[in-house]
């Protein structure tokens, strides 16, 4: 293929390559290898829920690669499929790379069969051949290519084997398809087989017509096939110039997938056609006594099974390690104790590892960064000079004069004092708080999560907890979004798309907003745990678990809809690779800070500014009564709750900043008792899903749901916080809180 051909066929734009395949086949690994962009890779189905794009280039051809959510079939019957199907329809890829899994060939092929119906060149990357081989499965890729009529290239994405070759073949196929189409004659494909291309109907768009023995048309059994053809004729007038063929439209229609049909034709069907479709579908269902979408899926699986038997050789192997491990890890007697041990281990890793990091980072700031910054802005030497002046002043004129000299510092060195105000007290304290309170627990949590995901154990947790969760109207699959909520609520809410019903999605989303995400973990462990002790941190977790249990029981009764039983695939066990663990932890931590740092910097500066103009105190005044009477907290905490709306961990960070500004200390334990820190952390953890979470709920569901969720959490936070405080007051004879609150309030409100 010469440069000129390339230019002529693509007109200088990048070639659009879509990666399509069933979940957990390795699309994202493939994508990362091709583009160098990091998409998250995890060993369980449903990792990717949004479209990710990146650029690659091969021998001078520019390529835009798109990583799509995994899907078991084409259509819009479930939400996770929909993203992929809509992207294909809307963006009309030049070529689709169908990533298939050699160890689950049948399942992969059921999707391939549908892809072949699209009006797009398809190239198959037969991935995970290494893993298949280990399990004694050998696939004859040449025979498979012959049967399907498309290029099939065996790959090992994790090792980068044949990844670029797939791209090369994909580019070649596209360019040949286009050239062939324009010339309207037969061309030789790179695979030595002849393919025929012809002008499409009405000559407006090139259609690749399937020919037997080349690109095979999927034939259903005659009962179904006759109905598909009937509808295909009805759709013949539609879709000239689309990647969607009348045939696939007919299949969607027959399956009752009106959403997919409408997405493809960009509008609704005329009444007569809808009626005809309905009649044909009902008649089929009546004849076969089964739901038509089930019929079609069965047909595809039968065909996929037949193809698999033609091309796959199975070697006899002993019981695999996976089977042995599963016997052990999934049985009730051994599975549950191990689960508890593993979860405790993970918690210890986060708590202890995070604590070590927190101390280290805080120490580093105190001994190196803060002195350096103070020295840089010239604050230290001003202070030294002032100290010297005031001490000699006190020698000669007494303490009063020395005090006056000190107070005059701002007049003599206004720049330095202002700089201290903004840079040291505002900005630096904010950044230090973010790095020492939030970062340690975010990093360690993400590392622990990556371990659970990549070993494949996360899905076993889902299986084991299914029994328990069912009592709460949930099923085990929801553990995956729930666990990832411990990292960040936002992607967790998006990943509820893997759940089957809307009811499940709403309930799980509700619960997600209560779970301790990494920002809340920072508050719980970094404040209550660090200053109060482990027992306080654990108590918060218990409160949260109780609330989650209660709420899920209530919600499953209140929200209409059904809770379908679980159908979940067990991904294989794998030894996680360091590079994957680190890159995933890095991507997630980076995301966290990309969103959080600007907030923190702006927030700290704003606080310093407000304080400089004396605007914080009125707010504290106004809220002092509520905070101290209802929650038993010093008024100084009220402003921080507003910051916590933006990001949970900012509450604690701004508390450190503001206490520094108002009281001159940035140690919580110096102005709050452990009980107060506990109540504060509890309220912060519960009171509102952060702004980003609110936005994502509104986007995934609607504003009403988002408001409802927020209201529930705010009310629970106040009720629980107040409840804990008043019960504590009632049972402890000498509660020091009221006194401390009084003192701190007096100090902050008068200073
Ligand atoms: N042994 C082996 N493992 C692989 C290969 N390709 C991917 N994997 C592993 O398979 C798992 C899934 O990979 P992903 O790239 O996340 O799969 P995906 O297709 O993007 O999955 P979804 O986004 O959930 O649809 C990860 O644990 C990978 O490390 C391969 O060629 N060989
Ligand atoms: Mg993926």
C-alpha cells in the first residue's frame, strides 16, 4: 500500500479503530499497548464503562483507537451494551478489532457472529492464547479465519505479542475494503483469499456484500431465518450509508430491542412497521414458546459452539489449579474464614501503611518544607529580627513595649506578614494536609483494591457475599461497585451499569454514597483513628455498616422493581504483575489529585483571604449554637463542613488550616477531645455525598434521585451525630466536651 493510496482513501484523517469484545478479554490491555494511554485494566468483567480514546501510528498511518466497554452481544437490552452499540452507530468505525478470548472462545464467538453482520471490516485478535494453552486449549486460528472469513491473529496482549501486527492487518483490511469498494472489483486480500466488493445499493455507499466461503453470513435455523429475512426486507429502504445493515436491524427488531433499532435509524419507526415487527415476533414466540431474545441468543450460541468444536483441540488436563483453589475458597467452611482474614489483612495494610506514610509526610513537611518556604518568603528572618528587637526592648522597657513592637511587625514588614498569612498559613497548610492526611490512605487503599482485582479474588468475594447480600435485597454482583466505592464513589456509581435492573442500580448507588471512599477513609483514619485511636475509627465503620444494612432493607422494600438472581462470571486467578498494580494505583491516585488539588489550593487560599478580611468569625458566630448544642462540636468546625461538601477530606484539611489561622495550632488533639473528633469524623463521613458524586448521580439517574440521596444522608448524619453526642453526655458523668467547646468558641470568636 503506497502513501498515495492511503491519502486517497483516508483523506488525511486518522483511521478509526474500535476495540470490541466480551468483558474481561483484554481490550484495555490491548488499548494501552497500542496507544500508550493508560486505561484501567482489571481482572473482572465490567472494568471499562466509558469510551476511552487514544492515538497510535503505524508506518505513517495515523490511527485513533477506541476502547469500549465489554459486551456479550450487540443491542441495547442492557445498559452496559448500549454504550458500545451507540458508539458504533454514531461514529462509524473504519474497522473493528474484535478482541476474543481463546480460553472462552464460544462466548467470544457469539458476539463475533453479530459483528459480522455489520457493514464494517472486522479483524479478530485471538487474545489470551497463553492462558488458553495453560488450560490445555489449542485454537487453530487459520481454520477459524477460514470459517469466519476474516483475518484472525493470535495475540498475548499482556506481553505485547502480535499487538501491532493486528493493527497492521486492520489498516490493510480497511484500505483494501475502501479501494476495492471504490473500484468496484475483486481484490486480493492480504490473506490470499478472494473477497468481492461491490457498490452498495443506490451507489451511495460502499457495501461489503457477504459471499459464502468468504465472509459468511450468519444463518439461523430455518424457523428463525425466515422471520429475520422477512423483517430484513421491510428494513431494506433504511440505512443506506450506515454501518448497520438491514439484517442486524431485523434481528434487533425480532429480539424486541426497539431501543437499538431507534438508535440506528435515528428516530422512531412508523406505526405500520412497528405493528408488523410485533406480529412477526409474537408469532415466533408463540411457535417456539420462548422469549424471542432468548431464542436468538440460543441460536447464536449454538452456532458459536459449532464453530468452536471445529477449531479447538482440547488436551486432557488434570484438575486445574483454578478448580482446586475455587473448591477451597468458595466453600462455606473454608471460604468465609479466609474471606474475613483477607479483608482484615487489607484493612491492616491500609491503616498501618497509611499511618506510616502520614507520619512520614507530615514529618517531612515540618522539618524541611515549611522552614524552607518560610525562609524563602523572608518570613523567618523577619521573625528573627523582631524577636531580637522585642527581647532587647523588653530588657530596657519591659514586656508591654515588647508586645507592641511585635504587633507593629505587620506595619514594618507588610509583605512578609501577608505572605506568611497566605503562603504559610493558607496554602502550605492546605497542601500539607492534603498530602499527609489524604494521600497516604488513598494510595494504600488503591493498592489493596488493585490486589483484590487483579488476583481475581474480588469476584470470589462477590460470590461468597451473594448469600448475605440477598437478605438485603441485593445480589453478589453489587459487591463490585460497592468495593470500588471504597476508592471513589464516582466511578463506582458509573460501574453500577453492570447490574441488571434499575432497582438494583438505585439501591446500590444509594449505599455507595454512604460507604467510606478514600477521602472519607482519610477523614476516618487520618482524624479519628490517628488522633483518637483505632477503636474510634472502627466504631465509625460499624455505624456505617449498620446504616448501610438498614437502608438496603428499607430501600429494597420501597423501590419498585425486581431483584433478578445472579449471573456472574468467575474470572481466572492470576498472579498480579507489579507493573499493572503500580500503574493502576498511579492512575487512580493521579485522578484523585487532579480533581482534589485545585479545590484544596483554592479552598485554603479563600479561607486565608476570608480570615484576612475578618469574614470567618460571623459564620462561626451564627453556627456556634447549633454546632455546640446539637453535635457538641466547637464552632470552628462549621465552616469546614461547607468545604467538605466539595471534597470530604477537605473538611479535615480546612479544619487544620483554620485552626492554624484562628488558634495558632494545627493539631486536632489540642482543641478537641477524642470524642469530639469521633463525632466530627462521623458527621463528615455521612453528611453529604461530595459534589462530584452528586453530579454523577444526577447524570446517571436524575436530579430528583440526587437530591433524595443527599437529603437522606444529611438527615442521617445529623440524627446519628446528635444521637451519639447526647447518649454520651447522658451516660458519662464528667464529659469535658461542653467545657472545651466553650473555651475554644470563646477563643476563636473573640480573637
Ligand atoms: N494471560 C493473559 N492475560 C491477559 C491477556 N490480556 C489481558 N489479560 C488479563 O485479562 C484481564 C482483563 O483485561 P482488561 O484489559 O481489563 O479486559 P477488558 O476486555 O478491557 O475488560 P472490560 O473492560 O471489563 O470489558 C486482566 O487481568 C489482564 O491482565 C493475555 O493475553 N494473556
Ligand atoms: Mg476494559
